[in-house]
C-alpha cells in the first residue's frame, strides 16, 4: 500500500520551504519525512510477503518482522495524526 503525498496547493497554509527556518526543518517537513519512512516500511513488508509467497524466501520470520515493523510505524503515524487533529480542534474551540 503506497501512501500518497498531498500536494501543498491544496493546503496553502503548509509551507514546505520557509526562509529563516531551523536547519532541521519544521513540523511539516518532519511529518512528511516520517510518512515517507512509513511508506518505505510498507513497501518493504509487501516485498517480503511477495518473496515468501513466490518461494524465493524461505525465512518466514523476516517477512513477519517486516510486517510488524510496518504495522507499528503505521499505528504511530495514525496516533500522531489523531493528536494533531485533536490539537487543531482544541484551537478552533478557543474563545478569542
């Protein structure tokens, strides 16, 4: 399963490159990097399962470990997304 990146024109408030930003990048940049890593783990797990199914790989443990790593990474990404949404909703409820 491939995670597709949402392009910034649909989200104009998210700036990918800002001047004066810290060298490590902002939250948005770190978030995109983390999603790319999750995507890479998902692809690795898919490839490991395919190799086991085709008989190219006899070590089933490698495929199971790859699947669990991908599952944990996806679960973490979902939890971070949920926390970001909760924070956004809390900010929107604030009285000005």
